[in-house]
């Protein structure tokens, strides 16, 4: 009898979990470790003069845990191996997409659900062929094989892609000749290979430049690719990433609005959908040790989760929302000297480290040697250093020394980060502001820190505990069948 009851209970549990999830939101904050989340909450509280947390949407999800993120080849993963693990449930080597450590082709949760008849959408703030979204559809040895990744995108049959565009819309090889010598292995494209936007259109995709055009075109579109707006669609232009929120990303590129749009697009075409949303530029900001930019990107990402939570309220029995990260970036620490934090100081920063670097570089243009006063005026304007943010004599001396180096040796003094070479003075000034806010950094790269996972909805309790990044995708599949 006991055994029978147990079986019935198991069956009930299985039935209640199985085949009822119809809407899956899979949020991935690229580079979003636990401190990126906590710093954002404590920053918001400090803005109101409080010590504590102003809760983000993601941390209010009722189930949570942690994921270890090491890859098959490295203790510290890159975004392609981590994306592959989150998308397929298999560890992969750093640099590769959609292949296990032996090189066998893997099938992602998005591809499996597409095969099951679901609508599928992938949305990001970076390029649609960047590592995280690409992990859901591409199988390539090198994440830098952008033309090949974009080519594979066109044949996915997925319903929606949204992001900055393609990295390399035109093939690297024309008429059998290599145009540029790449360091990594890149698939040779036959002569006359099409532009990726043309190829996507041939495969039934409508291309929309920006939100407004996407709204206009969506009714007629069978499948849609929404790219960052340009003047028209420049099919030769690289679409690497959205502007940073801290640099004034326009509302029509907010992840909340685009997640809303993608959801309506998918829901109007299918009774079940899977939508992956990546906050791709949290990682970019943390590669540059730019705390203020990282916080603004995390807030934008959380806005999209807020939309998904509203959707969940209307469909509580059929929705599953998972929020996690692929890895931590920068080794962000909260505390660097004593028992205080002063995160609110970051509110004085009005542009990203990259933009400050560009603006500084303008002052050095055509071998010009700027004066300290004009450089300092820029630091006052953009970071409120020397005005709202006090600069001590020794700190001033340090900045001045870096300034001298940049004048003597302009380009060689750049600090090389993954996505941008940063003017050393921009780097030093941002580092000073972060230091004063008591935010520390250990790396310009990724770390092995465990990342948070939050979940709500049908089967959300499965995503608790001290897990591995390969545990997530198989559980999603289990809940949808
Ligand atoms: Zn990264």
C-alpha cells in the first residue's frame, strides 16, 4: 500500500510538472556574478541613504541556488563554453560552440523545443551571433567564426532574433581569396557567398531595423530579425553591441521593451514559446572594471525580468522563468579597505570607461599634446572628480603621473581589455572612482566564481542548490515534456 501510494504521489508530481510548461523565459546575465547583483541592490539602497538592499526583480524569485561554471578545458570558462553548457547541458572547451569536449555536435534546448513545435526567440544586447546566443544554435570550433555562425543562424528556423546585428555580415573570403588573416580557425566560404542579411531573407526572415520598424513589419513577418537601428539597414556594417545604458541607450533598445515585443511576437504565432534573453553588456562593463556601467546594465537586464514576472502573473501555471549567468567577470569585490561601502559615489559617473576613453583620445588627436587642465575638466564633467568626488593629493598625483605617460607614449599606454583598448587615464580615473566607492576588481577577465540562479513557475524548485551549469538545460527539457 505504502509503495502504491508512493507511486501515485510520484505520478501526480510528474504529471503536475510535466507537459504543462508552455512559456519558458531563460535569462542570462553575461558576466553577472553574485556581487554584480548585490552591488546593484545595495547601490539603489545607498541612493536613498540606506544601508541594505533595494530588491531587484530577479532576487525576488522564490527559488535560488548557485552554478559552478568551469569548462571542459579550463578552470575559468569563456562565454562560448559557458553558453554551450547552459544551452545544451554539456561541458565544452573554451572557444567552441555547440560541441562537446570531444568535438561531437550537441543539440541545444532551443533546437529541441523548436523540433517539438515550440516558438523560439533569442534576444541580446550584443551581436546575435555572439557567443551566448550562438550557443543556442551554432556548432563551430571557434566562436570567432562569425560568418559561419551567422550562416547557421539563417537555417535554424527560430522565429525571432533580436540584438545588435551580425559581426561579419559579409563573408571573409571573396573569390576564393582571404581578405583578412584571422588568428583563429575560420571556415573558408566559397566564392560568391551571400551577405548574411540576404541569406536570412532567403530563408524567410524579415529584417527590421529597430523597434519601430519591427512593430510595422511584425504582422506580415513569418520570422523576424530585429537589429539595432541604423539609417536604414546597412548590410555591410558590423553590429557588435548596443550602446551602454550609462552612455544613453535609447528606450527603444531597453531589454524590457524588446522582451515584451519578442514575447508578443512569439505568442501570436505559437501556443508555446522559449525565449532566451541575454544581458550581454554586464560582461563588457566588467571586462573594463567599470562598476557604474555594470550596475546600469544589470538594471536594464532586471527590467526585462520584471516584464517576464508580469507575464507570469497572467499565466502562473504555464510559465517557467529562469535567471542565471554564464560566469562572473572582473572578480568584482564589495569592500577594499575597511567596513564601509560607498557605492552611491558611482552615481557621479556619466559615461562608460570606453566613452571616456574615446573623449580623451579626441584631445590627443593628430599628435596634439593636451594640457592637464583640459583633461582634468573632462574628468570633472564625466566623473565629477575634483568636484562632487573629492580627490586627495596622492590620488591627484597618481592621475597626473598616468596623464604624463599618456602624453609621452599615447597608444602604447592603452590598457587592453577584451572588447576595447582603453586610454590609460580613463582607466585610472574609473579605477579611482571604483576604489573610492569601495568596489574592488581582481581581473580584466572572467573568474570561476559561482553564479546565482533564480527561478519561478512550474518546476522552479528543481533549480535550487549548489549545482553545475550543465544541470539547467536538461531540467528545462524535462519540464516541457
Ligand atoms: Zn566576457
